[in-house]
């Protein structure tokens, strides 16, 4: 038993300590375009087409479009897609398009039926991009709030880096403790599982895509097959980044403080609901991978807490190293978000909630024979065939 405790402790210590060292060295390399030196405009003034897919977003769409129409840039268009909404989304879009603030820069596209073999959001973005006139296409979401200077700052950076695809990380608006607890865990898991500081390295497979801000050169978007290549991909934002990176194009991701922000979920269960459609897709809809992932999740995240409690003397050292490394990740996150570092102490609770979410995602997908997303059910067999 002593050897087992030592072995588990050393594995956990190495896993967490190596990640915090790599993050500490890598994160400072990621540019923050909110800094004063990026308060510039691109010299080439490329045209940008901003694509905003929306289904039943009547509570957010007016403010989102209003902010997009007030960007401090003079060569762009907004294409808002009403994707089979059954609320007032389409009506609000048309009203905004006809208002003085639009200046003719907003086009509304209505989709009444979804063709077979497509996810609704992927089809909406593909449809809008077909009508886009820009040198760049910016894919965003209907609940994202843009500050006026974000587009020109992003284009200035993309121009300086000769980037083909640029991701700006959004500021997550969190209003409840449960949201902070779950988002803190998600960001910790993201730091552990992804390496955003390696995305710019063409020798690595690390890639990035964020639904709130995926800015892509039109020629590159066409070269990777457009959204038609991702027509049944649940994780469309990340997979767009994957196909772009795999095709050898220049990919970058940046911080932007609150240049873009989003209230992603309401409360603990809001986060659970939002991730339920994604987790089984992340695991390629394979039940054995879901079960294995839950065990791995529990070992990696609960192991350090249980080890410190169950062991004695020097056996506690590796578990303490793992916990200390974990806390440093929370401390580092606190500088980029509104999550205080003491949310580290809620990490065991959020671990259990995320384990539950993985199992819930698997169970509901298998039980329903597919994924239900914004009122549409997509068959599991089609989703499996569409994995990129």
C-alpha cells in the first residue's frame, strides 16, 4: 500500500508540476491586444464580413448587433442569420437592419428549413459565408458583446503576424458563485489539456478555435473546405481551428481582457447543460472513452486532495506538490478573470460536477440516439460519420 501511495503521488506531482511550469513559461508569450501598443488600425484596411448565427436569441441579439454596428472600423459588413427561430429573433434583426445605426451595413438572412446532413449552426455559418464579400470572415455568436476597438486591434495584430486565423479569448461574465466554480475548473482543465502558447508553433499539433471570435482569411476558409467540411461537427469552433492548423496555415490566439465578453451560462447547472452536448462529442461518441475519462478526471483532480488526507509523513509531499501546483494555476487565472484564487478549495466539488456532466452527456446521447441542440435532434450515426 505504501508503494501504491508513493507511485500515485509521484504521478500526480509530475503531472501538475510540469503543467504549471510549462504554463508559467508559455502564457506570458501570448499577446494581449488590449494593451496600448495595439491601439492601432491595420494599414491595408481589409474588408471583414462578420457572421452572426442565431436561433431563438431574442433576449441578446439586439444588443449584440448594436455593438457590432458601432465598431471603430470603416470597412466591414454584418451578416446576421436567423436560423429557424420560433421567437422574435428574425423580427428584431430586421428592425435593427432598418434602423439608422445600421447604415446599410447589416444584412439579414433567414433560414426556414435545415437540409439533411447538416448541423444547424454549421449550416447557418456556411450559408452566410457564401454571401460574404470580405477578405476576412469573422465567425462569432449572437450573445457576444464587442467593444468598439476590438476588430481594428485584432486586424492590426493579424497583419503584423501575417496570421491566417486569429482567435481572441473572451472575458467570461460570471454572476453567481456556481458559475465561477465551474468556469474555474473548466479553465484549469483547459490549461492542463491544451497549450495555447504552442498554437503558433507550426511543429506542434496544438490548435485553437473559439466560437466567440474566429477570424479567418477568406482564401484560407475556402482552402480548408469551408464549413461544408464541418457540417456534422458538434465542436465546430475548435475543429475549424484544427483543420486550419493541420493544413499548414498560420494560427494565432491572443488575450483581449474585456474587448469581447460573454455571459456563457447561468449558475452551476447552466454550465452543466451547456457542456452536456459537447463532452461526448469530444470523446468521439465512444462510451469506453467517456468512462475512462471520468476515472482519469477523478484521479487527476481528487487524487491530490485525498492523498494529503490519507497519507502520513513524507508520503504527503508529492500530493502537496500537486496541490500547490493546482493552486498556482488558480492564482494565475485570477489575474485574467474575476475568479478569486480561493475557489481552489471548491475544486473537489467542481470535479464531481464535471464527472457527472461527462456521464450525463454520454447517457443522454446514447438514450436519445443522438444530440438535441436548440430544438433539433441530430442522429448519433450521422454525428459519428461527421467527426473531423
